[in-house]
C-alpha cells in the first residue's frame, strides 16, 4: 500500500492524538492533556482541527456533576491515519 500524505497529521500533537485513538476506543480531554503535556488551548485547537476534518468525534457527558469530554476516532479518521502511516512507511523504505 503506497498510502497518502495527509496534512492533518503533519503536526506531532495530532499525530499522537490519532495514535492514541487507534488503540483506545475513546479518550478524554484531561487524559490527553496529561499524557501529551500540552496546554488546554493547544490541545483544544488540535482536537478541533481533527474534528473539523471529521477524523474524530466528540462526546460530552457528565460524571456526577463534572463535565467529561471524550473523543473517538471515526471510521474515516482511522482510514486516513492508516493511509498516512503507509505513506510514511513507504517513504522510509524508499530512502533506505
């Protein structure tokens, strides 16, 4: 598979977010923030970018009285990410 380069994943934060969502059914905002060691605003803008591309889906709920925002990769997002990884792998193999 040759894959395709996707500008949505050229930023390391978005690349990490999608990597996390590929192996977790869902992940919440605070867990992303802690794991990625980024500010609220920085993380929110990257998540919004992926949401605007329809690569992730957002679900808001409450745990007790506390708001909880969770993110899931969409089918389209998973396909795009796998194609991007295939592109990178092909690029690496071509330049060995």
